[in-house]
C-alpha cells in the first residue's frame, strides 16, 4: 500500500478535529454522508481519522462539505 510519511492519508487529523468541533459522532457523520450518497461506515471514518485508510476523492469532498472544511487546509498538510 502506498503511504506518505507513513500515513495512508494526510486529512485524518483535520477531519477528526472538525468532527469533534461540530459535535458529531462517527455514526452521525456516517449518516450524513449516506444522505449525500457516500457510504462510509463509522469504522471507515475511524480508520480515516487514524490515517490508516486511503480516502477517495469523492469521500473527501463529501466529508469536507459536511464538516465545512476548506480543502486548502488539507493541501497545506503536504
């Protein structure tokens, strides 16, 4: 599996921090994603936040939309 700085993604911490800021559980975020047509189970989100799972571009865009994350912030992590 490809990794960058020994991580499967660079957005996990930003996603986690924003989810907590918005007071959303993993399950609630999963449910909101489902409404946008994106299926991510709570465990998938957990693995993304722990930087142990690759995030597909459409998953990331949906998460950013729900959590009001500016995608430029993620780019800064590079």
